[in-house]
C-alpha cells in the first residue's frame, strides 16, 4: 500500500529509478518507488556496466555484489569481419575497476533492489501514474487505482515513454521518424571469439555487437532495417553470417531469448520543471552503440540523489538546476557519440577502405586509444558527478 505522503516519489523501478532510491535511502531520505509492471522483468536490454558506473555504484554499496555476478571484459575491439581494426585495452584504465562488467540488466536490477531493501526501501507494484499536479509546494501524483501520493519531489525514471515527462509538459526533442530498428538476443554459440572481449562488427547493413555474458551466454545486438517481432535461430545465424567472422564463423546452437526495439535519438527539453525531475531514458534515448544508455542513467541517478539529499537537508534547490546543467550536456555528447558509431558502421562500400585505414591508424597511436577507452568507460564524467551528500551521510547506514 502506498503512503499518503513522502519526501521523494520515484516513478520507475529500472536501474535509474532504483539507483536514485538507494542513493536517497542511504542518506536517510524517505523515498517511495512505484512501477507500473506487476513484477520485475526477467529479460532486458542492457548488458554492460562500465568502469565509471562501477565507481559510482560503489558509493551506495552495490558494486561488490554486482561484480560477483558478472563477467569481466578487459578489451573492446572494432572489427570488419575477420580483421581487427581497433583494440581498446581496459586493463590500464585509471580505475579500481579496469574492465567492462558484462551482466544482464535483470541481474543489475535485482542487485539494486536487494540494496534498496537493505536500506529499508521497497518497490510498490503495480501502480500506473495517471495524473500529476506539480504547481504547489508539494506535487500530488494520482494512480489508476484511485490512490494518490503527496511528495516534495517527483523523479521520472519511467523510460523513453515517460508518463512523468508527459504530465509535466516537458518536450522530448528529436527526429519524427520511426527510429532505428534493433534486434537483440541472448544465445549460445560455437565461437572462437575471446570470452573476455566485447566486439563491435562494422558492416554495411549495420553494426553487430557481440558481448559474452556469464554461463556461456552471448548477447547479440544488431541494427537492422526492420527487425522481426520474434527473431529465431535462423535469423540470428543469418546476421552472424552477414556481419561476423568468416574464416571460423560462429554457429548459433540455442536461442535463450530474443526481441526487437526501436530507439530514437532524443533529449528532454529540460531535466527539471518545478518539483519534477527526470533521469535516465526519461531524459535521453539513443542508439545502444557503445553500451552507454543504462550507464548514463545510473550516473544521472547518483548525481540526482546526492543533489536531492542536499536540498532536503536544507540546501537551496538551485542544486537541482545544477544537476540539470551538468547532466544534459553529457547526454548530448553521448547521443552524438552513439550516432557517430552507427554512421561509422554503415558507410557505403566506397568509404569503407578509408574508414578501416583510419581505424588502424588510430590503433597504432596509444594516446588516442587511451582517450577512446576512457570515453567508453565513462571516466570523463568524474568532474561532473560530485560526491556531495554521499560522503556526508556515509556513517548513517
């Protein structure tokens, strides 16, 4: 049952919403989390947690149990079929976590939920937001079952089709087309590709990401012209034959789960309107190229949780404007980065030799390789996600 009032209402119990809630609960803030789904999803899209995100999650006590359930990838390669065009080594990253952690989003959500529970919080299901009055000194959220909650602040972490964003009247800028079509699947394959490496295959029809997961599973993500609703083994094998290695090709032996989705390149016009704040996919969506989406959302969440904790402790609410001012430019940069990776993959045949030559040249320049590795790992965000609030409250839990 929902409380009649709360300090912070978080709408959406994905990685972003759960991280906001855990960050606030760790500071002793009264936080209520709701989600419209009756149960957590057992399958999900994101499969990589980068080094900086692991640093951020460590502040709220999540990284150790998450790392224990994931697989560490020490390299990221860009390939054109059998040719390795660029190798990025994460082993020398200036981080406690010099790798990319490969783990299903459903596992990430489970670990975050466990941490929230240890801090005294829970997720209330299923509650569908239908109304939001946010013009007074408190926001009032109404739900489909007739209940309502008064909150000092409302956080929209409810994804690309955010009801919070819509009810707050915040625009979501971007192209009006149908968006990029992607196919994704968790499969078992006979493959000679390394199990400690994520590979991005560049191909004229579109990019293909090959990422190992624990227990011998491989996550495939591919941009396609029109993804089928339920891609089967034959469709996935055709993708690998079309874009993957040729000398010793992969062979799909089992499909554990498959799906499709479309992604637009969009950013919310603002991250705050009155007592409503946005984070994660409610604030920004883009191509999965580079595996940045969930990571950016989690980092949004810790920054927002720290700022809200400070405001609730008596600091001026301009800190929430500062949150928006710091995080929105990062979203713009990530959207551009993902779009550039997609364009790189889909160059016409005439441009591919020059592209491959340029990537090989970059591969031979260690400072450039390192700069790209730092970018992929998210470590450029260190200057934009302050530790305020978390350190002050570290002894309270």
